């Protein structure tokens, strides 16, 4: 494989990256990130166009159900500078505005296409909802890609 040094063992490098990412994961199980991946009703055959729109207008694909997935990822909570500079908000507490999530390619493939994420403790309560905004281009480390995703707090979007 071009660009990979001799003696490179992908499994060892991946294990080392996973170990490093564990330092950035939340301590408590209830604070782990849960990804809400939309799942639409099953395709009733060839009844959809290339964009997934059904030819049959009675098929409702507008409201997806969600599959909840948790994967290993490093989590960074970030505040926006304008929130920190607003003295009215400082007295009442500051909520985290942005989640920066770092994960490897295998985990990214499991949650790719998610609409929003939350913490396990807030699943079903509707609190702490972070909407997906963007993914940086993958950082290549030989055959391993590292992805950085950004999600914005619901009250900030």
C-alpha cells in the first residue's frame, strides 16, 4: 500500500487511537453521546427514485423513526464567543453551544447520516439536543481515516 511505512500494523494503530480517544470520552455512561440515525419505512420494491422519494404518494417518508447508536468518540464541548461576552447570560449559566466529535472511520460509518445527537441521560426528555452541522474532510493516517464532526445546540441553531 503506497504511503504506509514498512511494519505498519493497522490493528495496532487503530487500537492506539481508540485508547487515546477514550481520554476524551465522557466519564459517566449517562453522558455518552447517542446518535439519532433516521430510518425510514422499508422500500416496497422499486417504488423510489434516486433521491429516496416514493413514487406512490400514499407512502409517508417525511417522518423518520430513529435508530439510536453509541460509538466510541472523543467529545469536546465548546461555547461561542458571543455567549461568553454577553453579561446577561453569565449570571444564569452558560450552556454548551457546539459539540466537536472526533471518531475513526469505522465508527463514522455506523453513525453517518445522523440528524442529531444527545447524551444518554437526556434521551426521551428532549433536552440537550445537538443538530448535525458539518464534517471536516477526513484526516488520513494511511488506511485509517479520522473524522471531526460539529453539532450545534438546538437553542443555538
